[in-house]
C-alpha cells in the first residue's frame, strides 16, 4: 500500500493534463462506461461538518476509487482549512488497497475547479467581457485559475459578503487578473457573462431578472439537497441546463431545486459528458443563456486519483 | 496521519477487551447514541467482488470512522484471501484524517466474530451439548475462537461443501476443540444447540423442521439483500428474532428474507443492544429457539477502530 502525502501529490499534479482527464471522465460517465453509486453522506450538525463519500470505477479498468471529502465550516477557529479528506485506490481485480492519497481535500478542490473549466470550454460565450466569481474561498480562487486554460479574458469581478475576504482575494489573484470587487451580487449578474458561483449558500444569490443575454453560469457550490446559489427561475430561463450527472442532479444541486419547484423537468437536463461527446447541443450563439450545475461526480475523483497514482 | 499496518494492528489487538467494546457498541447503537447512515455498496460483478462502506460515529465523541471491507470470491486463484480493506479514523471536530488502519479486512472479520460471541452470551442455552458451525472459512474459524469466552463447550460439528476444506478446518481447530465434520447440514441442525452460520450462500442451508427445541442460531453470513443461509420459516418458528440493527435488517440479511416472505413483521425483531441493556427479553429457558441475525453494523467498526487507534 502506497501512501502519498500532500507534497508528493502536488509534485505529481504538475505533470497531469487535468482538463483532458476530467473531460474524459465526464464522457466515460455519460457513455455509461462507469459504475458510480449514489453519494454516501455523513452529517455532523453539531460541528457544522459534512462528509461526502464518492466512489466507483471505470468498467474494465484496473482500479476502483473511494474518495472521502469533508467540509467543516467552523474550522477557521482551529486555524485549519474547511476542506479535508483523502482518496483511496483499490485493485478492481482483488480489492487490495493500492494507494492512500492523503490529499487533505486538494484533489477534490482541483477536480471541481477543472470541471468548471470544462463546462466553460463548451458553454461559455466566445467573447467574454468580464468573468464573475461569486464567493471568495478556495474554490473561488481555483475556478479562476483553471479558467485561464479556456479563455483569454483576465477581467474579473468578485462578490463576497465582506470587505476583508474580498481584499484578500484580490491580493491573491491580482498577479494574473484585473480584479474588481463588489458586495452586491447583482453587480456580477449585470456585468459578467461568464459567472462561476462557489459558495455554500442555502438561499439564492443570483436572480433571473438580472442575468444578461448570452451569459453562462457554472454553479459549483450546491452539492446537497438544501444548498442553492441560483434562483431556480434562472434555470427555467436558460436555453441549456447542463449537469454533470442527471441521476445525481435530480437529488442534489441547483437543478434539483428547479425540479422540485416544478420550473424544469428532467428532460430539460443535459449531461456534460454528452455535450463533450457532441451527443447533446452546446452553446449555439452568443445570445443564449446557459447554466452548468456541477455537483461533483465520483468519476472526477476516479480520474484524478488514477492520474496521481 | 498515522498509518498502522497489519502487524501493528495485531499487536494492539492483544490488549483490547473485544467482547466489552462490541457489547458497548451495540448498546450505544440501540440507545440512538450513534449516527450510522445506510451501508454504501460497490459491486464488481465481473470480478465476483463486493465492497461495503460502513461509517458513522458515536455522538459527542472525538472520532468518526469510515470502514471499507471487500470480499472478492475468486481471490484464491491469485493466492489471496477473499477479504480485504481498511479503516479510517477522522476527527469529529475538524474532519482531519487521524489514522489509516490497514487491517486488510482483519478488524471486520474480528468484530463480526466477536458479535457472534456477544449474541451467544445473551441468547445461547445454558447447556450447550455441541456447537455447530456452518462453513469452513475465516469466519467459521473466528466465530468458534471467540465463542470460547462465553461457553465451556468444546465439542463442535462443522459442515462444509467438501472434504478438503473440512479436513483443513479440523486440523486448524483441533488443538482447542473436539471437531466432527459433516457434508450434510441437517446433521448440524439435528445435533447442535448453538449454531453459527458463516457462509455466503444464497439458498437456505438449515431448515425449520430440523432445528431442535432449545437451539440458538447466530447467522452472520448474510449481509446483503440476496444472501440467505436460514430457511425463513426458522425465523417464524423462533421465540426470539434478535438483529444487530432493525433498520439495516429490514433491508439485508435473514430477517429481511423472512420479512419479504411475510413470515415475520418488524415487530418481531428485537435489537441486540436492547437485549444487552435488558430493555428486551433474552432467552427465558432452555426450550426456546432463538435466532440472532447479524449483518454487521458500523458501530462495531467504530468501536474496534477506536480501540486499535
């Protein structure tokens, strides 16, 4: 059993074409070449913590992967990041444990961000006037970092709940981007046509009436039944509602909210893998509104764990 | 993150009062002092493999535990044991990974066997004339080993499908027990009043008409929807049907088979933790027939992982 620590994992990541492996993962998933059972979840309400176990395998492959990712919202008071976890790689032939990737949540953060770049690659308008980022945390940083591979736009507006975090975000990101900040999420909707939402909000931050023609929104914050960053009417208004997994997004994320509100049906949901495979429509022109609802699928974990191994 | 290998885990096991911690676990579970979500399962039909993820925590404790245990039925052809896996211990406060117990399935095997001893402690008749073991594998050995703590009987009859495995079993166990072997499972029912079934059978091996008055049967082999070692009529005939988890045994194991056959109702199911706590009846006399259906509950994994830590 191989054990890789965070430093070793970071070193290996340098040689991996992340966009390709995540894209391949979604394509495999939508072709039903993977086995991905429903997410297992452990909630720790007293600690404001939640743990997701995502697991599965690519059929006729050598491995299966079990990923544990936790988010403990109060970790700042212990001087720790909220996210943590590890990935486990097993032999598909014998069940032997081959590797423990003690990534402390990094690989989950990265595969989530890279999925955002994949969504933007297929769904963002050609001319991006300004990128909008909703949130100021780890994912707000990583999404922007990986978007560089799929757009040349470096003008960014970021929304956060407080000046302090916005200032820190600007400081961290301004080497590569022109960063504007706002405390009013409506500014993002009004001024950006490639938006990524990255918060753990349980009430909508963006509203249908504010979204401009030609905008693409990738929503990555909501991965549970109750989290919601987008007014469900945005999904009703969108020309395309793309999800990472129809099966999973019926239960979790923005699409599940719109489904429960009766504003869309499952027939309105297109899978990202099918967009990649050109089996489903991608953006047709710079007028359409598109939404990608990414709840995080085990196939992303499988792909990144295999690559790091 | 601490990593313990199999040799280190075996060393630590020597100092642990296993019966007490597993008993405590069932009691905590039945008092609803634990959080134990449904078992997560990954099936690999082409490799004849199945993986169970069992996880949860004792409320207001320091840890949560995620256990992965696999059974790959064809592993003998690679010179490997069928069972494998590991246990992970996390901080309940922050989600940090505290320990990887690379037990290769040993802790699962042991906590399963110890649960059999706990069931026998509360449910076996006072005078055991002969112990009956159905099966010749790892669990058939371990169940007998741990029964020594709760009965002085050393006369054993073991059933297996072939002479070779029966001979190996007898050779391995005869230092501590008087072992008789049989190829006819009915002999076990006719001659033993403490029976443990340990196979992965999908069709019943023991039948209601053959079970003698005063017998206790612990069934540990069936932990899925489709496995079954006991004719469901045995549960209908039994004076007590004790399960490790009512919630879980509605879905998995012998009780679930009897429920689906309409031969018992959930009201007939008593939880082992409540028997331990004397909140539910244990065996009243040496005439009753009792069944313990043990599907394996995460609280056992939590208890043993914490003790080894």
